[in-house]
C-alpha cells in the first residue's frame, strides 16, 4: 500500500492530523495498536484551550463540542477552608471549554466514517523504516501477515509508550525527565459536579481536584502515593478522602455515587528532542508528557498537530518546506513553556514526601502571592487558556 503520510497511533493526535490533512486533499493511513472501542474507553483529559477549540472547528468536528461543551470563565484555587478564583475571562479575555477527550476522539472517529478513512486497528510490531532516506516505509503485523506502507512522511502519534520515538537514533535524541513522587487517583461518577467551575485544592493531606465532563458526570482526583494499590481504594474511601481535602462548603454538598471508572495515573514531566528526524515527525505524548495539573497534555498534542499540518500543507500545496523544517523548533518552544507551567502548578499544589519546612513556606508564599497579585493571576490565566501558537 502507498500513502502520503503514514500516521502511527489513532489517539487524538493521529486522528486530528489525519482529518485536517484529508480536508486539504492529502492522503493518510492511521495505524492503531488497540481497537476503536478500547481507544474510546480511555478516560483522560477534560479541558480544551481556545486554540484547540478553533482547530477542532477547522477540522469540521466542532458541532457537537459547540452544542455540549461547557464554557468556563475561571477556576477556583482552594486552600483548606478558604480560596480564591482566577477569572480567565477578565484577565485574558479568553475562556476554556470542558469537553472530554473521549468525546473529541469519538467525534474524530465519526468524521472518519463519513469519508471511509483508512484506519487499521489491532496492528502489531509497527516499525517505521528508512526515515532518514527519501523513501520511508512502515511495516506492521496484522492477522499473522506482515504488511508494508510506503509513504512520503511518517507521523509518530503513538503516545508515550509508542515505537516512533525510539526510531530516532539514541545518539541524536535527548530526553529530559522528572518523575514526581505521587500519582493521581481519578474517579468518574454519574453525579452532578459539586461546582460549576473546576476546583484545584491544596491541602496538608494532599492535592485534590473537582472537575466534570457534563452537568451529570463528575470527574474527581486526589493525590496518592505513587505505589498505592488501586484495590485499596473503595469508592467510600475515595469520597471520604476527597471530602477532607476540599472546602467544607463543597464537601457538605458534594453528591457521591458509584465510580464508573477508577484509575491511578503516575505524574511525570518528559521532553524528547528533536521532534523531527529525517521524514519522521513526533507529535503529542510520543514526544512529551506533562503532569495533568495544568490540563495541558491534550492541548499540546493539538498545537503540535497544527504546526505539522501547516508544514505538510505548505509542502504539498505550495512546494515550500520552510515550515516543515521549522517543525521541531517551533513545537518545542511551546512544549517547554507548557512543561514549565505544568511543573510550576504541580509544585505549588501538591505535598511532596520530602518537603522541608522551608519548601512548605515557599509553597504557601507562592499561593499567597497568587491570591493577591493581579499580575501573578494573569500569568496563570494566560498559560491556562493557552499560549499563542
Ligand atoms: P495517546 O492518547 O496516548 O494516543 C496514542 C495512540 O497510539 C496508540 N499506539 C500505537 N499505535 C500503533 N502502533 C504502536 N506501536 C502504538 N503504540 C501506541 C495508542 O493505543 C493510542 O491510541 O496520545 P496523543 O494522541 O498524543 O494524545 C495525548 C493525550 O492523550 C494526553 O496528552 C492527555 O490525555 C493528557 N491529559 C490531559 N491533557 C489535557 O490537555 N487536559 C487534561 O485535562 C488532561 N487530563 C491527561 C489528563 C492524561 C491523563 N492520563 C491518564 C495520562 C488526565 C489523565 C488522568
Ligand atoms: C479533568 O477533568 O480530567 C481534568 C481537569 C483539569 C485538570 C486535569 C484533569 O487540570
């Protein structure tokens, strides 16, 4: 088989890139290791930056999002029984939208159904080859047979555990990593959210987050030790712990219910450079991971997609490779800024096991400064709604 751009990974990055290129008449094939149902069953991100919202509209998949997504003008920072609000709208004139990654992915798969887009599920042993030549190709196993796709470019959209990043020679690649000594235990429940805006709670017992997917679906998280077994967390234990970490006014009115999904996610910051090697381009989690505190992971994937989509469009439609050549540099500049923001927000909101009294005072002072300084709040808001592309 032959295509113009072979896309490894059918998560949000791969699907959005394929959809945007299709609208410009550029052919793609998407190879996905799992089934469609498995991909749609993963509960992940919930907050879309305004830039991603616009990109989804441009891709022709914004209709349901515009009907069902919840526009948020701000968010709360809770400090035990006190707190303050960051008003994104007032400070930046921009807003974010709460619309789950699951829904974004569903909209993208449904859009693919309309043009019979080539998607190969349940692939094994995916191997990008010849990426430093003019004739790259990707081989994979399916149904016990080896298949080969010849292409002009390979887009590695296969997430943190994918194969694409490792196709860049080790002596070229530089990886930067910080692993945090805690995880997030997340629960999804079919209950009305406790607050109409997201609450980020700093508490001596650990961080907690109250979020949502829609007006009858809540998403809550609590910081847990990184090696905590999930089996130790009954629904009752989760709700008890969450209530202890959020302000009493919220704890008193929270509606609890059985968990529909419960999982623990480790927290890490990770950046791999460069994001391009020959004819291979890394996109999204394949190249970088941020802790979820700033809600940046999916949004960064979208900004990578946008840079690559513009580069490939210029290549095919205008025979101009300038943007493609700048892909890695441009994407990484934005990635590092979001990495900084997510690291900072994680540091000020969580309890670290080795936190000294000095570290604790610094954290309290960061929060006190944020509470009282309009400039500090503007910095947070500017990053939260999304830095310019
Ligand atoms: P994905 O979603 O991991 O998709 C990669 C796809 O590639 C497939 N794959 C392969 N396919 C073929 N061959 C191989 N060898 C393959 N290896 C893997 C996988 O099956 C998968 O389908 O990466 P992508 O597309 O770059 O998207 C990135 C986002 O999923 C991720 O950044 C966000 O979910 C991060 N994230 C959040 N981001 C936000 O912007 N806002 C949030 O509020 C937010 N909350 C979160 C999050 C991530 C979380 N977890 C569990 C990691 C909350 C959580 C709890
Ligand atoms: C979510 O709703 O899953 C969510 C919201 C905000 C975050 C992270 C996750 O910072």
